[in-house]
C-alpha cells in the first residue's frame, strides 16, 4: 500500500486528497490503472509520487542486499588471510 504524506497541503480540497490517495492505492495494487481528470487535478503528481516511493523501496532493498553481500565477501577474505 502506498501512503501519501498527510501533511502535504498542495492539494486543493479534501476531495482532491481522497481521490489522489485512492488513485495511489489502485496504482500500487493493480496491473493497469487509467487515471483521467481535468488539468491540474493531480494526475501527474500522484503517478510521480507513487513511482518515487516505489523506486525508494527498490533502492533500499538493493542496498541491503549489496551490503549483505559485501559483508560476506569481507568475512571470507578476513578468514582466508588469518
């Protein structure tokens, strides 16, 4: 589930915030989502925020895997040199 920042005041009304939150949740859960609306309603903002959150999560996972791998290599190297 994607959680958008509740402190973000850039949304025009509570209804905008609700619809953007619903759109973000659908993007996170469905394979294909069609978002439509008038100009300025936040379509691009929602997609960009969801993509950023997803990329941040992927980055954290890859970094954790990388760090774990490096620790294993260092442990093997240290054991061989002792």
